[in-house]
C-alpha cells in the first residue's frame, strides 16, 4: 500500500508513515470523492473558498482563496490561522466546496482566514521538521502529565507549520484542571500550547489502525460522524452480547453494528408480535430465536422425561396458531403435515451404488504380556513347543 510520494530516495524508502492509509486514496485520510475531476469546466473558479486538510486529513478547515491564485486538489499551500502560519494540502476546490460547506453547515460569511500562497520547498522542509518533533513531544508530554497525577491521556500532538504552536489532544473521563500542566508544557517546549479534549472515537480516528475485519478503521478512512451505538443493535441482529467481540479499537461498541440495523428492523416488521408463547393440544411452546432471512421461528416444546423438542415454524404458521389461540382454539399439532420433521428435503446428492467403500481389515486385539506389571498391552504369542 503506497502512493507516488512513497518512492525510494536513493537506497532508503521515503514513506509517509501513515500506517497504511494510502490505500484510501493517496496519503490523505477521510478523502471526499472529487466527482467533477473528469468533467471539463471553465478556467476560472466562481467559488472563492477551498477546503484544506492538515496532517494527512486528521483536521480540515475552509479558507478564502485570493483571486490571482489558481489552486487545484493536491496543492500544498500556506494559510493564515490567526495565530501564525500553517501548511496543508488542498482537498477540494470549486463547487464541491460549496456542497461540503452546506453539509457541515458552515456559512460563507464565517470564513475569514485566507490562503497566503503556495508552499515552496523551504515550507515543506519546516513542515517535515515539525512532524518529526511530534513523537518526541508526545512521550515527554505524557511523562509530565503522569508526574502531576492527572487523570488524562495525551492522545496526539499536532504542530503548526511554523513550529510556534502545538495542539495537544487528550482524552479524560471527567473535567480536568490542566492549568498547571500548561505552565509545565510552556516551560518545557517553549511554544504556544492549546489543549483540546476529544472522545475515544476521535482518538482512534486520529491514530488509525486495523479492525477485526482486517480493514482500516472506518473512522480513519471515510466515517465523519459518530452515532450512538447500543447493545440493542446487537440483539436485533441475533449477535451474542460479548463485550470483547463487539468493542472496537476505541473500547466502545463498533460503529459497524449500525450499518445493517435498518435492514434488520425492516425485516422484523414481517414477524408477528407478542409471539413468545403459542399453544396447541400437545403443549405450550416458548420462542427460542428467529431467523430473519429464512423467515423462520424456532420454539421449544417440553415433552415427557424432561426432554425438549425443537420446533421450526414459518411465520405464516405462527400467525395461524396465534389467531386460533385468540379465539380459544388449539390446533392438534404445531407443525403442518407438509412441514413435518419426517419429510426432510435432502440438499445433497445421493451417491448410493456409485461409490463403494472397501471393507477395512479388522485389527487384532492385543493381549497383556505375562509378567508385565505395568499393564502394557502387546501382541499375544503362543509358547513355542520344546
């Protein structure tokens, strides 16, 4: 998984250190598909705003573009953040920016930060130096937070392109007083400090990783909004409530539990309600589980000698029994004659007479040797005649 920017530089591969996110389209995460890329448009751009991504798509923002500057997706630009200068990659231009702003509910009058110019070679070198400082700063920042005995975790650090400011992203279960921590950070790193609290899902989105499905995390590649996930989603899909299997890298329930939930909810509308128990002359059956795709309902019927009988009933048969029970009537049997367990459809080929297995030779049973106290068995031998 690599892109054109990960080519070899001499004998050492450059690499983007993006943990495999190149497979999602270049070295940028959470990309927006540019469906106007293959359509011929006019030379001038009527919309004056662009979307710029920072740190491989971990953060995005909108900026005003000067009229004399022509930009396209993939260009590295220098932007004015209000507290210095930062360097990012142009993610979207033109009418796609207008649609993206409408989706994120950002009004055009609120965009006041401008794009200064295109980034040159020296700007990219400074940005690379800032990215190399982040890992060392992260290790030291966690040590200082642990020294002050604060119940928080420094998840990620993002340096500004001019190395004058750094944003510390942290997670915490409750409110944290980090005023003393900021003083230690300012004294240690000698830069402007900004603390920003994020959730566990946002932490996984920024760090990235591989899920149990073998693919990159959805929150790192394409998922932009996080919806609440409850254990009801697993129950509707007949999944076992196993916290270890249902939890993602963030420690919360997996976001993919909601992907197929609407289909399950729609399919459940075809099943009868209040069908936990149904009655017949042979007894009362209790609902065990349902098969949404095959439209089958499984019931347990207690029989004599403490044994339970498993009944497989289609949805229409359960409705018929429910209607009879409401009228005070009970059928003779739960299953219809055409659907009795005696008549089982064979879904495999009958190869009787086509394949004949040879009889295996019988093995001799070993006897116990005389004088062997260990009980080891061996072949029985008759004594030789003298």
